[in-house]
């Protein structure tokens, strides 16, 4: 499993300043197959200053979800740290 990219990322307008909601298209390579799924993800800043990432995948994927979600959360956190998400 390899996460290729998240494209068409759009930030949703939320009145809570410490929570950012996004939607986008996830492109992944699963065992030689290229899949594209719509995802929603949230980055919430906790009182400790750490960011917590939550992800929802719209369509089911025939792959174990625990490793997929772990990789996806790390990928999104890296995007956020490098400025790859819309402001």
C-alpha cells in the first residue's frame, strides 16, 4: 500500500478556530491497483498544542483499515507541517 497523493483539497469554513475541516480525493496504490476515494479529514489543535488528525473515507476499501489510517494520518500531518494544505 502506497499513498500517492491527496488532490482537490478544499477547506470547509468552520467557526471553531482550533478545528480545520477538509475534503479531497485520495489516490492510493493497493497491490498494483490504483484507487481513488473521497475523504474528509479534520485537524484539531488540542489544548497541549499538538495536532490530532481524524479521517473518514467515503467508500469502502478492501484493505485492512488500521495500517491504512495510520499511514494516511501521518501523510496528512506531513502535508500540514510543510504547508501543503489550503489556508
